[in-house]
């Protein structure tokens, strides 16, 4: 019998995550490390596991993914989106639940570019009258 693997891609800020989802016992592997060891912060681990809890699949699937670019927070957001997309492929009936919770919406916020003549994107140099 062939094992079914559901794959999806998620992006946030400068991060991209390619994810594979298969039946299992709840193992999360990110770049060869367990999820908690890779993300370090408990809040990010909780954030990433929300879609699984919503569809009651926590502990029933194994997740393997590769995360590149950006920082840990951006990668966690990308992982959340990829996981929600993979769950939707697994069972299309979950789409409405995932969509209402906001897990299928890509967070389009990006870092604003630095403008010439300024310290940062919007911060100016201190004005001096004399």
C-alpha cells in the first residue's frame, strides 16, 4: 500500500518553507531538528501547532519541512501557512474552518525599504537649527 504524502509551500517576510505531511505519530522535523529545538521559543511552537489542533489532527501526522531565509518568527509564520495548506489538501472539508481561523491567508507584510537621505525607512536625521 502506498503512503500518501501531502506537500505545500508557505511564505512570510523573507522566509520560505516546503512541507511534507504524512500519517504518523506527531513528529515535527524542521531542517533535520525537532520543532522545539529549531524554533527555540514556546510561543512560536504553539503558533505553528494551532492548525493541527483546530482540525483535531495533533499527534496523528508527521511533518517534515525545509525552512530557508529570514528569521525564526518569519519561518514560523511560513510553516503555519504551509501546514494549513497541506491540511486543506489532506481533507478539503477543513478549508472553511482553516480559512475562518485565518490560517490560509498569507501575511503580506514586508520590510519597508530604506530611502536615501534617511537613517532608516522613515527615521530622519536629527534637525539642527545652528
